[in-house]
């Protein structure tokens, strides 16, 4: 596979230059909104009848979108790269967030999994809908 340089990609694609928007579905906005705004500390930038929009780093936005009957699928839908996973886990725990322990993964007592070879450390947690979110500290 031949990789193109960032310059070559940006010359060809308007989307390569566009700010991404992330979407997370919720069946229970009344519970999810205070979780994202309070426990995760994300600033609300807009709200309408369909979604709550939060600011993320770098100008990216997250739209928490209403979908009646939504059921989380059990895989990670959104994650954050953090400089210190231990501090990030402790901060969220202090705000009432529980971290998932997956049997057989060999996570530590805080729920942090270290990838073989030490390339990354990852911890998973869920929003009120059961959507899986993650923190990753790269090696």
C-alpha cells in the first residue's frame, strides 16, 4: 500500500481539511447530557430537539444524538488520548465513573490494560446508555 503525504491528501480532498464531528447515540438524553457535561466536563455549545453538541479538543465537536430505543453494542464508540492515564482514571473515578474490567484482559486494579509490548495503556468506561468510551495513553 502506497501512503500519500499529508500535503498530497489535503490537495485532493476537501474532507481531509474539514473538522470532524463525532456522534454518540442516546436513548436517554436526560441521563446522558449531565454525564457528558458533568462527569466528563465537556462544554455544551448547542442543543436542539435532536442532539446536544459538546466541544472537544482542537475544535472537534461531539453530537449526542437522540435515537429512541438505542441499545449500545458493546464496542468502543469514542475515546480520548491522554498524557497520564492514571491521573485521568482517578479524575473520572472522583466524579463517579466506573471502569470496565474485561475477564482475561489482565487489567490492573484501576481497569487499565497495557498492550503487549507496552505501546499503549487503555481503560474503558460506559456512558448511561452503555456506550463504551475509552482513555488511551500511547507509549
